[in-house]
């Protein structure tokens, strides 16, 4: 008796030991060298930021209430974001399906009704009735012992894929918000262009009137009138082209919000959008902030776990099962002890020959891991490039803006001098035309550089992951996108229950 207890205890210990096995290899993340600081650092950045900015409100740096409202509408109505939510919900459901394998399966069944047995049934006796009643009620339970970690690796892969989908959702949100901010910046830049062109058209109209007066008085030739009229018509054409570009940008914003462009409009007005001071921190923190990097890392974890799933196919599966119940030909003694039946015992299954199927599945799983590792490295390298690109453009556009604004002042003085000399008859009108063209070009170029700086700041924030708060996502194994996904899912449910379904 004592020996039997020892044997049972050893068997239980062996089962627990085997249950703790996992055939997934240790995760090896590709080495990504990072510098101590970014190469492109301008005087306007802060190397050690004192403030933290959550990625769910970074657009408030641009200090625009209208933009805040547009961002809320984007979160609620953008169809691309709704699709990302659906992908996340699907990945979450698949993870729950995999986790169900950790628990036993319970089932119940019952049947009541008449039966007819074939007269030619095998082993049919002469006294066996052809017609009889059968009443059965029973239940069953089965549980697969996860000896080789197959189920646990499937669960780990499902959880990692769900986390990757959550990161994809956050990345989609980040990209869409950045696109909306950039489109809004472009729209307001076109409003400023329109204002300058309208003022230019007014000035050129006065110039046409001046040349007509001088030509009528016999002071100036007709050539001056035609040159002035050409300048006026050209400016009017540019103004109309700018309005066309603004209409397209307004339509693009409507599409981002998920509304019809026919019913959407933004009032033209001059809006001052400040250029934010963006602390870039240190390069290593980029790996914690970027949701696409987090997603790529989670996919590596899932691919690594799938290697363990594929390798577990080389070993037998052991299932514990039991079933029992009551069966009788009449209701009178249906639920009595003589009518009971039961069966209990383990079931083992091992594939002996499969023509190399399992070997090929393991090779496929390893190749998928190598692919995910290469994608992870590519995304990280691209992320550093995007940060450096944005920093470089911000730095150089800042210097160019200073020079261009000085050029605007100089062009304005040149035009003033040229117009004064033309009125005195000291120069021809071609000099005035040249000065007018130079002034308009420098004014539009100065506005373009302001817009490019704002767009580069949006690109930089997007490249930095949408904020610069301290992140412990990489340490605790969860991404910030998980909470964001749930918050977004709740928001979409409030707006559109069909999307949540």
C-alpha cells in the first residue's frame, strides 16, 4: 500500500514536471545599436525634457481648439480606425480561444425515442427485438495534458498577437491623428496664401489703374499697361489655384473624419499655429514609445512560441477522459443503478510517419520567426531614420525661414523704391514687374517654410511615438496600446454599436 502511494506520488510529480516543459526556444531579439544622442539636434530642442506628454493628447501642443474638436471626431468616425478596432477584437478572441485549451471540456447528452434495428445487422441474435425504446442521459469530460507546452505556447502566441494588434491599433490612431494635424496645418497655410494673393491682386489692380492713367496722359507706353495687366491676371490665377488646393485639403479632412465631403466645411480664416518645442530625449527611449516597434516585437514573441507548438508535434498527446450516465429501454428504471454506465481512462496519440510534415512545419515556424525578427530590425532602423530626418528638416528649415523673412523685407523695400522711381519716370515698368514678382515669390516661400516647419514637427512627434512620457511598456510586457484599444472600443461602441459588434 505504501509502495503504491509512492508510485502514485512519483507519477504525479512527473506529470507536473512534464507539464512545465516548453519546446519554444529562448527568445533572441536582434541587436539594434543606438547612439547616446541624435545626430541632428537643434538649439530649440531640450535634451532632457522635464515635462511628460501622453501620446493621447500631443496635438494640444498646437494650441488650437478647432483642431481638438476635429481629433475627437476622427476617433469616433474614422473607418480605418474602426477596422483596426475590429482586428484587435478578432485577435483578442483568438487569444481567448487558445486559452480555452488549458481547461477541461465538459459535455452532456440525452436522447429519448424509438429505434429499429436492421434485420441484417452483424451479430444479431434470434431473440433480439427489431423495435425497441432507448433512453439515455450522460455526460463526458476530457482534458489534454500539456506535457510539451503546446497549448501554453499557443496561448503565448495568441496573447502576443493580441498585443501586436493592440499596438497596430495605437499605430493607426497615431498615424491618422498626425495626418489630420498635418492636413489642418496645410489648410490654414493655404488660407494664409489666399490672403497674400488677395492683397497682391488688390495691389496689382491699383498698378493697372496707375499705368492706364499714365498711358492716357501720354507719359507711359501701352507696354506698361499690358505688363501690369499680365501681373494682375497671373495673381488672380494663382489665387484660384490656391482655392482649388484648399478645397481638396478640406475634402481630405472630411474623409479622415468619416463624413461626406459634400456636407463638411471649415471656415476660411487666418489662424496662428505655434511651432512647439519638442524634447527628443535619448534614442533608446524611442524603442519604448513607438507602437509599431512594440507590435513588431510582439510578433517576434508569437513566432517564437509557434516554434514550440510545431516542435511539440514530435511528441505524443495524452488526453484524460471519462464518461458516464444512465441508459434504459423504459422510463421506469431509467435513472437506477442497474441502468448506469461509465468509462474512464487515458488516450495517447503519436504520429509515427508523416512524410516529413512535422519537420517542414518546424522549418516554416523558424522561417516565420526569422522574418519577424528582420521586420523588427527594419522598423527600428526606419524609426531612427524618421527621427533624424525630422530633426534635420526642422533645423535647416528654421535657418532658411530666418533668411527668407529677411528676403521678404528686402523685396518689399525694392518694390517701394521701384514704384517711386517709376512714378518719377526714372525707370521703365519692367523693373516694377520684376520687383513685384520677387516680392510675391518670397512672401509665398516664407509661408511655405513656416508650413514645412510645422509639418516637420508633426512628423517628429509621430516618429517619436506620439509623445515623450516615461514608458514601462517594454518592462511589464504590455503596450500602452492595450488600454488605448479598450478606450477606443468603448468610444466607438457609444457612437456606432454595429462597429463594436
